[in-house]
C-alpha cells in the first residue's frame, strides 16, 4: 500500500481557501522600515525615562529627601511597634 506524501512542489499540498492561509491569520504585516522605526521609538522612550529617573535621583540625593523619607518611615514603624 502506497501512502501519498506531497512534497514541497506538489500543488495538491496546499488547500486553496483554507482558514490557515487567510490574511487575517497571518497577523499584521510590517515593512522592514516600520520595524526599525518602532525599535527607534522604544529606544527614545527608554532614553527619556532613564534621563528623568537620573534627574530625580540626583535631585533627591542633593536635597537629602531620600534620607529624610527613610528616616520618617522608620520612625513611624518603630512608633507603631512600641
């Protein structure tokens, strides 16, 4: 008994109009240029977020706000435990 196994060049291999081949199942198609643009946008957002975070940390270290915050938190915790 011979079992037909279609190869890549066999036109019977693909069923025309099958749901697996419909464009809606292939997902969004993007050109190479659009994918590069998305990568650049993510890089700019990360750069901006990092810059803002460094500015906040520098400000907090310069004013002593972080130390005061931790001191107030610890004093409240110890006052609640006592």
